[in-house]
C-alpha cells in the first residue's frame, strides 16, 4: 500500500511539473483521504493548495492553506510556491510575462521608459550619464570594472557581500575576471571631475558616507542629522530617503520611516530596495497585507532578491496563522494582495509627475512628494544647483507631524519639455568643462581610448601599454599590475569616452585624425616596415619567438593594432645594423606572461630586399621591396622539373638518415617535411620543402642568407644539391675513418 501511495505522489509531482495542476490537485486530495498523521497531512494539503493556486483556483487554495495552518502553523518554506504564484499573477495582470521579463532584463530604466517618464535617461534616473546602475543614484566614489563600466564603490562592495559571488556588471552582464573587487580603487580622474562639476551632490555623498559610518557605530541621532543635511541639499536623491527611512526605523519612528520610504519609491519607482524599505516600515506599523504587496512589487522588479522572498513567505505564514477567527478575512479578498498592477500603475503615475521642471531653479518640494511645487524665491547660484531644490519652510514631514493636509492635494505642476533634464545636465558640464581635465598624464594629450587600471588611474590605451612594456606597474602609483597585464583585456572606460565624445567633439576629431595618420603609417608594409633583428627566417616555415625587450614588445603590439600582424626578420650586421635581405613574418598567436614577456608564434610569408635602413621608437625599420622567383618556360621548365624531383629525392634520403631523436626534435619545431610540389613554379617563393630543408640543414646563418636573395629556382636547387652532396661525402669519410 505504501508503495502504491508513493507512486501516486510521484505522479502528482510530475503532473505539477508538467503544469497539469488539476490532476495534481485531484491526486493529492485522494491521498489525503484516510491519512491520519497530522504532519504528513499538512504537507499534502500544502502541495494540494499549491496545485490549486497555479491551476487558477486561488480562493479554494487559500482555504486549503488555512486548513493546513490549523493543523500546525505553516513555515515560510511551505509558502515558496504561493509566492511564485503571486509573482506570476502580478506579471499577468500587468501585461503578461513579457512585461515581467522586460523588467528583469531591462531593469529600472526600461520600466521607466515604458511608463513614459520625461527627462529620464538610459540609466533611469535624473543624473543620466552620471549615475550608478546599481543604486540608480548619482555616482559617488566611482570604481571602474575591467569591462569599462563605472559603479559606486560601496554599491559594488554591497553587491558582492549580499550575493556572495563575483560581481556582475549591470550594464554588460560581464563578470569581473578579477574576483576581488575590493582591490579596485576609486577612479581618480572621474571622481575629481564629478567633485569639480557637481560639488553640492558630491557633498551630499560625503554626508551620506559619514551618516553610514555613524549608523554602523549605532549613533543613530548623529547619523540622522547627517542625512537631514544631505536631504536638504539633494532632495531628489532616493538613496537618501531610503537610508533615512532605515535610521527612523532603528529609532522606532515608523511613521517617519514610512514617509521616507514612500518618497524613495516615488522618486525611483522601479528601484527594488525602496519597496523593501517601505515594506519593512509597514510591517513595523502592523500593516501586514500592504507590506506583503510591497515585497511582491520588489520581486517583480528584482526576482532574485532573497530578502524580499524570505520576508514575503514569513508574512504569508503570519497571515495564514490561526490566531483569531478573523484570519481568513485577512486574505479572503485576493484582490487586495493581487492589486499590485494598480499599485505599479499608481507608482508609474507618480513617477510621470517627476517632470524635468524639477531640475529648474524654481522647483521645490511641496506637500505632495511626487508633485513638486514652484518656489518663487530660489535661484541658481552654482552650475550643479540645477539638480537641487530648496524646500518650503513648511515641509511635507512637518505638515504630517502637525496633522496637516492630506497628501495628494490639487497642486499645479510646472510644465517643461522632456529634453530639459538632459539639456540642464549638458549645460552644467559644458559650462565648467576644461579640456585639460581629460588629458592623459603620460602623453599630455586628450584621452584616446581611455582605460582605467584596478588602482584607479586612467591613461590612453597605447600610453599604458608602452609603460607596461618597461615595467608591470602603474606609471603613477607603482601598484603591481601583473595580474591585470596577463589578462590583456583593456576595455575602454565608457563614461570618460562618452564625456569626451559629447563635450569635446572637435578635440576628439583632431585626436582621432592624428591616431589614424599614425596607424596608416605603421600599417604600410613597404615603407618603415618594423624589423626584428635576430635570426634567419624563411617563407612557409614556422618561427616561434620569445619577446622580452621593451622595444620589441611595442613593435609586436603595433603590428597587431594595425591589423597587418606582420614584421620583417633580418640577421644582424655590424656595419648596417641588419642584413640587406630578410623574410616577412606573420603573427599567428601571442601568449602573454604576467611580467610583460610573450611568446609569439609566427610563420614566414615573403622575401624582401632592404632599400633603406632606419629606426623608430627604439626598434629598426626599413623601406623594402619584395622578391619573387623568375619563371621559365619551354625546355628550361622541363629541365627545372627534372632537377626539382632529383633534389627532392636527395633531400628525402638525408632526412631519413637522421637519428630518430634528431628527426623528432626537428619535426617538433618546424613540422614534418612538406610534400613535393607537382608544379615547382606555382609559388612566387618556390617549393615550400626547399625552405623547410634550408631551415633544418646544419648551416650557419651567413651561409643561409644568400638563398633568400636568389630569384632563380634553378640556382637555389643547384646550391641545395651541392650542400647535400657535400654532407653525404662528409658522412662517408667520417664512417671510413671510424672503420680504420
């Protein structure tokens, strides 16, 4: 009997998984018949209630949940499926699953745009372009991740601590390759710019930081004073209201905590933490149903918010607990729980009232937080004050404490164009921007492809790489950058690049022109071609190189940046610096090491003759012309074919005469000997096996060099024949001496 019951329960679980909720509910109901054990009965009743809820029979499901709680109070874990169902209901009532998923993927910004909020930029807040995508507030102590996007330092630390995993960028969804985000320092250039351009907002950030420190020390009154000062100078910052709400809660001033949380939600409706704060305040005030709704709203915005899920389950457990006979009435009207659609729309309506006119100098906070009033006396005195609103003498909070008027009165809002917020922000930066603020400290020119190191210093990409060629440390603070160097993933700092593009377009165009001219000159494979003075290299033959000298690190990088991936290889020469003939090498792969060294895998491509020797940035360059074999026809072609086949056979005999270890070592370095070409003159460089053989023959480099200069395949084959014949005769004489 037990086995049959287990089979039925398994079938019910499978039916639930396959979304056949009616079948699952029926099976659980049958299994409940005659089941006496209270614990087992409660478990099955919860599973049946889950199936009923997902099957659309919510009222019936609530009754079963209530009956299960009468056996023994339900634990929060029992209500996990109910929370998921309620979230799904919010999604369906608010426009279907696509709406919910868009909130998840696009975040607060997408939702704000969908609500038609004027003046709201890509980041979803009033400080478009200067905001943190985690807290949605003004960037304070910005840190640049390896992907190039910037966030508040404290936000990153909190993300890592709360989610216990590597930080994932909210913009590009990239996880930081360097796990310890705490090692990342504040972006010096960006932090200084923000402090210079927006001193009042920066001061508000400092007050917030000081308030947080006092709160951590449990000095609540002092922390509250800091936040009061911050709110006075930055009354549109939802973070300040959210954190002050927490302080009020700690001081057991729950009504004030709720007002601040509501203000945070009005300022940033699709910011999940604001709804968490509001829910916490509502719980403290005993308004459980409203608190549950706020947690569900939070989860509709941020589905993986563990705190909201845990608390929502706890609240449902309390609502279902059989404390009084009126318990079912708490939840009998499911519309009170599922009214989040209306709730979100109301929030959206309030959010729309945050018109760009709030950015004007005459705005102030009136009696309704989401409908700011015009102040007649306030004026703009500093550029960044376009973000700041002076309060009336009687603030909303004072009115509420005095039992003042009901919020939501009929106040007129100042009208303005949707682009006014962006225009105001642009004028702030445009008025105070100094091009020298965005200069690289190495080249003293405007940043070009700015990258920021983990230690917080910003440089032009090329400037930084040239410094790292000489020393794997930050050029300014001497911080060790070995781990950063071995990654070789230099992503541009997005915000700084956007600032330059938007506010210094003419300077950027001039900088780009200079860069393009440099790249065009560097990519010319006839003039000023970089020359690696080292060893002999031949067409089609691999040539692995160990690069450690700074000048050659620069040379290799430039070859890759230009896209040519090519440089010349020549023997050294005491008189001219390097030989008059060489081979063009193509880079196939580069492996970097933490100290800046690299192993470069190259292969020979074309022979060349040096026309003019020169030098650039510490390495040699040359003007060159390429060499090709002169083709023959008729009788000369037939004779060439016979010579080619004979020398190939002779070479094959020599290769096969090598010891096994010696042959294995050669093939490991240069690969196996190429096959004989059916058409010897098909390639401008001649048969590839000739060059392979020249590379492995035990000849000095000076003896190999003339072969590169030959443009007659017949002469090259004849010379190889003589070398092989000499080696064969030498081997015979050596064997004869050994016998005697």
